[in-house]
C-alpha cells in the first residue's frame, strides 16, 4: 500500500486523532463579513447579524466595543451573533461600533469591522440605503427514516424583488443543496444509519450586495432508525444498533457543562461477543484528553474556555477488537453555557515559544505573545533577560526580546517572562526559554551546497519558506541557510487566498512581496502556490454563491499573476482538485463551473503571464492509483483542448515506510510522455519509526534518483527545510534538525546531486 499523506492542515487524521497532538500549523486570523452602515429613526430597531469566518473553520469568538446602552449582542448558537438596538431620542447622532472576531486558538489573531450607526429624529426606520433583508419562505420540520430520501425546495424572497442568494449552514454529510436555476434551491438528503438523530439546518437568504442583510429559516429534521433494525440492549444509543455485531456504546449521550467546570465523561463500550472494543475520539477538542482507565473504558475530560460557549460536537468510535473495520461512531453534542451569576476568570498563558538557537553575531528577535482565554490583554513583563538584550513593547499586547549577540555570549542563556491577568493580578503565568548562542561554524556543512550542485545540472532544488520568515526569532540563520542551499523557493502560506485576499478586492501583499524580494536578492526562482484551491479560503468565498465563483476565481488569478508577472517562474495554478477515488472534489470552484474550472484557471493565468510555467499540483498522485489515473485523464483532455498547461506538481508528503518507487517511476514516465514537466513540489518524509533518520534518508535518496533519471523532472522541492518549521514537525520530516544541523537526508541529496 502506498503511503497516504495527512489531510492538509488537519494532521490529526494521521493517527485517527487519538494519540498525537496536532502539528504546528500557521494559523490564519478570522475575518468578519462586511456590514453596511446603519441608519435608524429613534424608536426603530437596528439589527445586524455579525458573521465571523475563520480560514481554519474553527468558530471565532466575537466581541463588540462601544455598545450603546440597552443594546444586546446575543449568541445565535451557530457561530454568529446578532447586534440589536432600539435607540431612543436621546441617542440621536452617529456612533461607531466595532465588532471584533478573535481566533479560537490564538486570541491575538483578530480582525474587526466598524459600522456607523446613525440615529435620526424623524422618518421611518430603515437600513442605510433603504434596502431590507431578504427572508426564506417558512419551512416545516420533518422526519425521515434511514434509507429514505427527503427533498424540498427552499425559496428566498426579497422585499425589493431582487433574487437573494441562499446558503445553508450545517449541511449534513451526504446532503446536497442544488440551484434550481429559478432563484430557489433544492435540499436533498438520504440519511444513512450512522445519522440517526435530530439535525437542525439553517437556510439563510442574503443580499449579495450587502451580505449583512440576511435572515434565516431553521428546519428540524429527525432521522429515525428503520423499523427493520432491532434495537438492542442499549436504548440510549440508537446508532449502536446500526451494524450488526458491531460494538456499541453504553449510555453515551449529549452533555451539558457550565463554563468554569470540567466535564469528565467515562466512555463505555461493549461487544456482544464479550471482547473488549477499542475506543477513539475525533476530533479531540483543544485541551481535552481521552485517558485510558485500564479497564476497557476511557475518560474524556475537557475544561471549556469562553470561546467554547455554545455547542461542540465530538465523535466517539468504538472499534471491534478483532476487526478494525467494524466500528460504531456516535457524535455527541457538548453544550457549554455561561452562568451569569458566576464569575469565571482563566489565567493567561504564554504560548508557542520554543528554545531558539542563533549564531553569535546574529540578532535574536523573539516575539512573546501572552494570551488570555477571557480575551483580556495580560500585562507582560520580563523576569530576567540576557545582558545586553531589550524587551520591546510592540504596542499590540506582545513584546519582543531583541538581542544582538556576539562571541562573548556563546552558550545557553535563559530568559523568563511573566504574564499577569488583566482583571485578577493573582493569576499569572511564567515561561522560560533557553537561548543557545552558537559558534557560527557549528552550522558549516561538509561538501558543496545543494544549489551549486543542482545549478551545474540545470536542476532546481527548493524549499517552502515559512510565513513571515523575516519575523521569526532566528530569521537571520533561517534565511541564510536557505539562501545557501536552494535555488527555488515556494511561499508556504503567503499566496493562499485566505491570507492574501481576506476581503473581496482587498489584497494583503506584504508577506508575498517579502518572499518575492528575498528570492530576487538571493538569485532564487520563485514558485507561486496556489492560485486555485479548495482550502484556506477566506470567509467571504466560503459564503459565495457558486454562480459567482468563476468571476471571483478569475479576479484572484489575475491579481496575483499580474502582480508577480516575470517574477514567479512556476505557478501552481490549480491545487488538489481530485478526491482519492478520482472524482472531482466538490469545491466552490467545482460547484460553480464543474470541472471546466481547471481549464478556465489555466487559460486565465496564462493570459496574465505567458512565460511562467503553469502546473497542476496534487497529493497522493506520485504513484499509480485511481487519483493519479484521473489526473492523467484530465491532463490528456486539457492537452487535446489546447489548454496552456505545462506540467504537474507531485507533492509527495511521505512516511518513512514508503516503498512504491517503481510505481512512481512509471507514473512520472507516463506524464513525461504527455509532454508534461514534472515538479516534486512538497517533498517531506515523516519519521514514524523512531529517531532513525537512515530510513528517511534512503527515501530522500531514492526519490532524488528517480527525479534525476527522468529528464522531464525539473525540480525537487521540500516542504520547508528545518524540522523547526514544518507542518509535521512532530515527525521531523525535513533534512535539517530543528537546531539547523544537517541530517543524513541532506548528505544523501548532496551525494546524489554530485555523483548520480
Ligand atoms: O504547510 C502548510 C501549513 O502551514 C498550512 O497551515 C496548511 C493549510 O494552509 O497548508 C500546508 O501546506 C499544504 C499545501 O499548501 C498544499 N498541500 C498540502 C500541504 C500540507 O497540508
């Protein structure tokens, strides 16, 4: 069996989400959908739904500042909140109200939207331009049996007579919501046996020009077990009965927890044949644990934070002891409520600082970021810092430990910081790091640099650059080694749509420009990544009506390709459009344009920069399987249609048990025979078998050899280069350690590039 990569950004799936914590991923800030300014008469009502979106799809927190007296900002229990206010004649005038979305895991990642609310003395209550929110025609609750289909039409109406856009919140797995092309949409679903239970589905109509003008209609759908299934010993858990002979949960049900308390839930499963079934949970909420009690049961413990107020769904699985494909899954709802009479205050923490290593002569730039689960800003101070360093206030609640070192500083020095709760100064958190200042010669590598060896063969050797490389603590060392070793660089995150176009038409170029300038200064090619992808989309694209997808896609491609025309050598035009079975992924782009979006994207990109190499990029396609077969057919079709596609990017996120080399070689060959250039775009090899980097190095070597044997293989690019900054850093997949020392893999590549 070939290796599978972990799904992007969700490394939990690597292990079934049980034993390992997620690897460090770049976390993107949430955004709030645009909100129009409001005009209201005294005595009228202002009502605005505030919709935050997070690129990682975790539900952000929401706050409001400058709340007028008597206004409310209530939780709609679906991730949004409604601001409501009935001003009186004392409120006449204008005021600015700011809504802020706060990232669920990193409260320092925020973004805000400000709205001017103007209260008039006369006239009718109205929205700023008289435009009123559309609504959805009433729908009734219904019930459906497993195996049966349910289908109904959802009709939005707009008081102004324009056709509103529609979307559905919380579409159950397997359901669809298709455009009837007459302004309505059809909800269709055939629930399966795992979906027994109640589903609340919210259909929302919104005004495309003013997305904050919206209103919803909620339908409760009850899915019942078919009569044919015998309900066994466990009446509380109807799901447990779905597969005969499967283990089942005993007494597992929805939970309720008050903020400030810790939920402790003993999870018990049985199997009628007497064996002890396995237990797993996915996703494990942040800070939750699922401990083995040593008696076949496990205890799920979780202390929710304010960000968790509302519902969290957790899926437990119980797995047959003898056959792991026989399992029962059951999702439970954990409802977190705040007790208004109880003051809950959590202590702050300082997250995410690791012991840095720098060269004597370099400047350490260590950002220290305290966070408070209550969203207050902690007071940060230094308890001890190295002599000659400074602890500078960044003005945003963070501070930087800046230290220009020299040879006198060689060795390990500690720095300690304290964050004190803004409300209760008895709550604090201390954190200490060890800064290692190392003789620069420590980082010398034997032999020649990879890029010099590659240059001699007309080959590209590359890496993906960590987001904001100029701001990481050890940026000088990080960027110097990269510049010495590589002749092509891919921005790991700064080209992604969620990062670069957080609002429609608003482009944040700074971080992408940084990489472009760095590449030029160091004589490296730049590899753009990616123009069209289903993931890391900004909130506004997630809300987009598919009929607008084409225009949005084209605007995005044109903006990026034209900005970097002549500077980006290779573009990943379309990324990851296939599912494992070779079908097209049902992305917003596919929904809007069908599979033609791929062609459209290549044509659009090529028009903006005919000289750049335009490639299609995907994972798990480096060897022969249904997915690479589908990609092969797609490339054949595009070539026949004259689409300007120049090559294929094979990501190759491998594990250290990989062995399918022959298949890779044959696969590359068939694409080469189509005239495609081959790029290995995101190479890394996760170490699952302990710390032996020999296995890893062997895979590095063999893949480099395959690439060099194939004349069409133009580049081998690893997804980062130091384990310190890797999306899978727990598995040390790269060729330098987290302290920047070359591993065996490095020397294998060096040797092959030199001798092969
Ligand atoms: O390494 C990237 C990580 O930092 C991001 O959080 C994640 C989501 O944007 O994407 C990772 O890179 C992915 C790449 O863009 C596309 N192929 C799979 C990579 C690993 O998930």
